[in-house]
């Protein structure tokens, strides 16, 4: 499946930091974590934002990283 903006929501916001939730539906984490999966929300996401993702694979917390060319990547938080 492709990214669905309706499945992205803000859980908390403070001091320029946003905690997000994304309901991945049937998308596996390997697909959700690809570079630019969240490109349609690039104008809302910032470096260091955290994203809780829930889906068929369970749940994960990801960190948002923006690239110099405007790419959006997410890295697992260990």
C-alpha cells in the first residue's frame, strides 16, 4: 500500500518536537521504513520527530530524518 495521510496523526507537540502515530495497515515495516515513504507529509515532519508505527508486524518507534535533497527517512529507535 502507499502512504495514507489520513493514517498519520499527532499525539503530542512541544518546543518544536512532534510525536506522531502512523497506522500502517497491511504495510510491513520494511515498506514503511523506505526512504520517502512519508514524502507526502514532508512539510509537516522535522528532524528528530518520533513516530510510533503500528501494523501487522506489531509496533515500532521511528526517528524522522530529513535529507539535504528533501528526502524523508525513518530510522528505528533502539
